[in-house]
């Protein structure tokens, strides 16, 4: 039986301890290729480098094997890996993480960890799993390693549908021993942003992004609720169609009526049309 081929990526950088734990957890079970940002790229989402030339640098990983660093985002890492390192045969799976910090709730929209998985789905329909931990500053995530393989095995035996992936979040260390695992849905919580202002030379100012977690009333079954109660959250996330189908189906006539006179006026400038400025500023 051919060995499973897995692309490993993250957004905390190639030297991150979470990535090392993900690597150690899967090394005995698959052929691994590590392609990760050369520096910290948290919060980059699906961001792509457009102007700066990208470089892939081959280097020795912590165990002496070959790894690759990229001076770009997690999405850049996946693009380059699939186009150049896996040019003839794509990997079977993309694993991203383990992120230093939770990616539950609405933070899925910002996460570079999740962005890497989405990039793989969009380009080649490669299945993927995003792993994150509520602990941001651990030097060693080895306590999470025993959970990685069972989750990967579940994903392979019960693959999500097209344009879907598993978003896995581990609770904080205070929850250990972990109470269990739950299949969840996306929660409502998110980070609120503030900026610490400081003076710079020549009268300018710098603003350092900070913030705090904004708690919402979470339903039982949400990823945030599971984490708060000491469970590992495994949330299937779908990104294939972001259309608001209720609005699309219920507003067709209203939309056509609203723009009818405007479109007639565009075609015939001498005809009467609705004074839109008056509608905006009655």
C-alpha cells in the first residue's frame, strides 16, 4: 500500500513548536513535506503576496530532514508547494497548525492556518484539516500529539463533502485531562481590536494591535461552547458557496423594480428616472 503523502503548513512560522508537534504526530504514519512561512504570519487569512518575489529556501528541519521556508503567507506556501514541489502528483492531505491560539468562532475568517487549508481545496480539491490550540505561548504542544492521528483517520474514513474541511481546536491546558471530543458548529465569539498608541520620531505615531476575546451567548454544540467546557472541538466548515440564498430568492422582484427606472434612464437619457439622491437624502 502506498504511503500517505501529506503537506504540512502553518501561519506561526517554520520554527513554531506547534508545527513540530504536528510533524511528530504524523511522521511514523506518512510521508511529510513541510512548507511554512519563514516568519510569523498570523491573521493573514487567504492573503497572497502579489508584488514581492517569493523564495523557497530548503533547510534542515529539527530532526535533520528537509523542510522548506517561504517568505510569504500560508496561502503562498500552499500555492508554491502544489505548483513546484508536488508538480506531478498532489499530496493526499494538507494539515495546517498546530496554531498558537484558538481559531474558533468567527476567527475562522482571519486565520492563516485555515487559509492554507482553503487554498488547497480551491486549487486542487485537496482535503485538509486545520489544528489550533487555545494556548498561545506553549514551548511544547506534545500533549496534543496523541489526538492528531485519530482525527486524521476519521477525516480519511469519513471525508467531508467538496469545499468543506475540519477545523479542530484544542482547549486550554487548564482543561486537562481533556473531557472528550465533540463534533461542533461554528460559534459566535471573536476578537475585538484595540490599538496601543506610541510616539515615533518626527511627530508620527505607531499603533500596535491588541484586543480581547468578546464572548457571545453560545449555543450548546458550538465550537466555543465545547472549548469552554474542556472538549476538543471538531467543526466541519463549508466555504464553497457564500451566497445568501434567502436574499437571492426573496428579493428578485424587489431588485428588478428598484433598478428598472435607472436602467431605462441609462438606455434613454431623456426619460424620467427615480431621483436616487432624494431617496438617500430625503
